[in-house]
C-alpha cells in the first residue's frame, strides 16, 4: 500500500515549510519513518531543513550507434594494445637460496628441505617471481583478462 497520497505530500510540504526536521515530520505524520520522509522529499524535490545544496541531476545522453563492422574493428584494435605476449616456462637456473641475487626468481623448482633449488630467472619490479611463476602463483587474472582470447577469435 502506498502511504504517500496527494494529501500526505501536501502535509509534508507544509511541515517542511515550518522548518521541522525529518524525525519531527515523521512523528507528526505517523506511520512512516524518518528515512521515508527523507526519501519522499528527495523524490518530490523538497529541500529539508539542514540539507546541503541540491545536487545537480546528471542526464545521460544516448549513445550514437555505429555499424557493427566499425565497432568490431575498433574493439579489435583496442584489445590488441592490451594483449600480453604468451608466457613460456623458462629454463630454471637451479640455484640455492644462498646463491640467489636481488631480483632473481624465488620459485622453488626442485629439492628437499635442506637443499631446495630455485628458478633464479630475472623478476619483475614488484614480484619475487619471474613472469611465468608470477602468473602461475596468482592465477589466470580477472574475468575480462581470461576472455581476451575468446574476444579476439570472435572479432577476427
């Protein structure tokens, strides 16, 4: 049931003109909450006491339509800029932890507890792993990153 009849909206306007707060208006009107008063005032365009300036209403312009072929070519060109090169497994250098230098991959590739060997290939800036092992440890990326190849096949 809609509690906001025309009469109640007029009463809301009169109570707002008396500079009452939303809580006081809700108590006088009865059967509605403070949040209901605030919501209705916002929808009707009434400024309650203590509210800041009204926010500007943004109107979204309609998108211009492009032919599908042009859109597909533009999408393909945009995607090609962001497609990373395929990462192949590097040949591990098999160094111990004590033999590793700064910015060498610390991914364990072989060995037991006492004598573990590490990949030791060059790492990225902020990772303890080379590109291949970083990708291996951190998964396949976001949903959109995983779908790049399917998108390229569809567009091509």
